[in-house]
C-alpha cells in the first residue's frame, strides 16, 4: 500500500501519529498549507521547506481547469511541475460542489460545475475526479463527495449522504483500477447526529486508507462544528489517519486535536497574512496598526522564522503602508511558520502528556 | 574618506574598477537593483544576496515621505531598517524634480514638490536632501540636482545647469558638515554639447568622490542618449567612479560600459519581470506566450538562478496565467540574476580584453 499509519501515542483523545507516503513521512498532528493553483501563495518551495511544511494540499478541480491535465501529464505530475518533492494531498473537487454551487447541477452520475475562470461548464464524476488525481500523482487522493451547504434540510442531507456513499464506492473502484495511491473517504451528514453516524458507518465500511470529516467549517456556528467533530471522530477507526477538512484557526485546531483529529488544512493563515494579520503565541496582531510604527521588535520575539529573525514590526508595517508585496510575503512566511510551530508543539505535548496545558495556552489568546 | 576607487584595468574606453565603501566592496562595472520604497520589489534580502547584488539604490525623497525620517532614525539608518548589510546608494530627490514636475515650483533655494502619496507639498533644498541622506546612512549620497525634461529650451537648460552647480556646491558643504559619507556630483546640460561640457567642468571642479551623468534616459531618442554619454564620459576624471543614472536595458548597458561608465541602475529588469518579460542571453522572452505552454525547459538553459534551476517555462507561464504573484517573484529573481550575470561577464571580458565580443553578442539579441 502507498500509505502506512503508525499511531505512536495517545494522550486523552489526542493522537500522536506518523503517516508514511511515497514522497515522505508526515508527523501528525500537522497543519497542511494550501496551494490551490499549484502554488502556496507567495511561497517558494524553499520557503515552504524552511518553515517545515511536511505536506501541502492542492485541488483537483482547480488544476483540471488550469493548467489542465495535458500539462500535468507532460510534467509527470504535480511534484515535478511545482518543484516540491514532499507529499501532496489533493481535494477531489467535492468542496467546489459546495463553494461553486451557483449554476451547479447534481445528479446521481456526478455534478455540473461552472468554471469560476470562464463560466464554462464541466461535468465532474467520481471517476473523472480519480483520473484527475491520478494524473496529478498526489500522495493522498480524496474520494469525490457531496459537501452540502449549512442551511440544508434533513431530506436533502440524506440525499447528499447517500450520494457521498455511492460516489465513495465508485471513487475507490476507479482509483484502484488506476493506481495504488492512498485514498481517504469523507464522512458527510450535515448537522444531524444520526446522519453523521450513518455516513461514518457506511464510509468506514469501505477500504479507505484514511478518513476525513467533511461538510464542517462551512459557515455554521463554532459550537456546532465542535459538537459534530466530537461526535464523529470516535466513529472513525483508530488505526487510520483522520483529516478535518478546512481548519486553520489555532483555536479550532487545538479543539480538533483534543478530539482525536490528525491533519487539517486551511487558506486562513496565508489569506490573513496578505491582509496584514500575524498569528503569534500571544494572539493575532494587525501589523498595520499605528502602534507598530516605531516598534523595532520582531512580530514575535520568540519566533525563529526568517521574518522574525530579520525584520521589525516597524519595517513590515511600512511595507504594508506602501502596498509593497514584500510585506505580504514576509507575513505569509511568519504565519505558516507559526502553524508548523503550533503543530510541532502539539506533537511534543502529546508525547509529554502536556497537551491540555498547551491547549489552554492557545485558547487564552484565541477565541 | 568613505570611498576609495581603484581603476584596475581598461580595455578600450571600458573600465574594470573597484569601489571600497563602508558596507563593502563593489566590483565595477555593475548594475544596481532599485529599491525605491525601502525594498527591491518582491525580493527578500537573501534573494538579493543570492543573485549577487553588490549595492542597491534607494531614494531620499520617497523615504522622506514614507516611512519618514523619524522611523529611519530609530532604526539607525536604512541598512538596519531593511536588513541589508551591503552598500546602498541614495538618489537625492533630483530625479523627482523631473518625474513629479506637475505642481512643481523651482527657485534658487530649492523645489516645491507635491507628494504622489497625498498631494502634500514639500520644499526640498540641497541641505534638506543631504540631511535626509545622512539620516538614511547611505554609502553613496547623490548631490541634489535639477534634472530637466527632454523638451527643455537652451535658455532653460542653462538655468537648470547653473542651479545644478550651485546646488552641488551647497550639497557638498552640507554633507561635509554632517558626515564623511561619499558623495557624487551630477553633470547636467540637457542635450547641448556646450552645456554638457560646461556642467562637467563646473561639477568636476568640486571635490566629489564620484560623478554621475544625469538628465539622460528621460524620454529622448536612443542615439541622443548615447552621443551625449560618449561626449560627457571623457570629461569626467579617470580616477573616480562614473555613474549613469537610469540604465537597465542590456543594450544601453554595454554601450555605456563601452564609453567608460562604471555603474548604472534602473527599475526596468524588475518592472518587466512583473509583466512576464524575461531577460536572457538570447534576448527578451514573454513568458505568457502560448508557445511556452508545454515547454519544460527553464527560462534560460544556461542560467544558474534559483528560478532556472527549479522551474519550467510551462510552470511560470501557468502562474502568470492564474495571476499568481509567485510567477512575478520567480521572474524578478531571474531578471536581476541576469543583470548581475551580465555585469560579471562584462567585468571578466574587460579583464580579458574580450569586451567587444561580449558587446557584439548582447547587441545581436537586444536592440
């Protein structure tokens, strides 16, 4: 198999694990930086390596539109194309069924989605998604699912769940025809406990290499996200990795790890960086604030990232003030370094059975 | 003195030199990357070091507006502020007398210039320019001059020339009161041979550490730029560095070096990079062109820059196609590396008396 998972230690429900993949080892828990368009915005691969990224996420549907599969093929997959030789996970396009739902049409076979680039229509099936992810050559393929919107009714949620299970079966069949790439199933079920339970049962009965909790963090209240995770995570097998799709806030991350989640991703740390927001161990800082004008200290005095080793708040504020993209570049490095540092400290604290303290520390500064 | 110049070798009129400055040695001829707003756009200092930048240029007037001198003072100058420990040359604001001439008012004392940021009016005198450049702590200060527009009449050119000489004297007096920073005088005289001759005579009679040819590359025909340089350069003393202000095209650079110029700067290589244009030893390439869609070769197969060592034309084209700034970052690295490589090859060719061949090679691909 293309994936081997070791559960090294638990501390409460929190898990310290290790995922072996074709392009390397991923120590968990860990955050995965997002590179939707075949790049993590403003980050050169060497910057990603320096901050300690172990695995990055890309997106089948976006890569299918651009650069397109013909280009992906001549490069022999995403690793060569983007010059990143560590693991890559690709989302299946299931999230775009949710995020691009304007003009979407769903039937049992698949989904018509409108390209956000040129309005062209594309019919994505589980089989096509697998073919795309196979061409991309990702280390972890995601099953094609139906990620429903938060305002969904019970009946609609049942429909989405049932489609997700059928598509999971078809995804599994197709990817196994194509390759031995690792593939994760995705549990849906919206915000209904019984549907979450049913989806978890159906999806985990299939021979996936890991499982994702999908359909959360899509606009619902924080408490609901958490309750659904608390309920769903224990329904997943212990001996396989657990992935929460779309979690980037430090608060959510420690709450997920507390509930036994291993990996998570989000554009949040890079997106807020481009707007001047720095993530630190003492909470968020808006680097554009007037109080930083004369501040010679680095963003975070204990941080060891390139940005904090070399530049002051005052300088980075100046760059934002003048609209110089270098400011966004430096904050992106810092924020992703913070996420990897947070991941590392979480791993260490599980090893030392001090995760509760670390979680308390994070929750003090992030709400 | 804060500057020592060695003329190591000549080959025809071309000069191989070495400038010793407080923050390091500059081998000449060399191109200087431009960092107007206290950063070379999209370049981290470590990227600048990697491409081999020896000295960068910044701008007194822009830094005076933002971040302002109070911030520059608390950082102890630009080197600490931007985290660059190699030489910095600052332009005096004289070029802004030209480029911001809308709303400008000139009198013998100085110039009223309107801020391009907020329309506020600032009265810049030679003394103020020196005080700013002293606070910035540049390795090379430029005298405050009157850079006139290309359509200037003879009488206006005489006035600009005379003011430039008076301001040069005042610049020299004021900077010597403040520090022993190296300072260059600037020759003006528009496009009149007799005025160029008169300006060169007046400016070189003053005790400057080097001399610049100013007022060219401001919109005039290429032949005029060249003829004026050909005429002016021999009027400058042999034992001091010669700086042509505002030259970034490979063609102009080899033509300037041919005429005995040592250093030059321009935003061109970084600006065109942001628009997708790559500079190579076989001429310019527009990386957005359809023909590069499936092209797995690097931008320049013989180039050793980070971009060419790691990425294909096809990938960089994709990044531009998707509006991903990483594409601009990678091309900026490549173009500045090319400029430093061109500078290095020029130096080697002067040492080996093969500069004429190199110039011919460059002129074959750049016109």
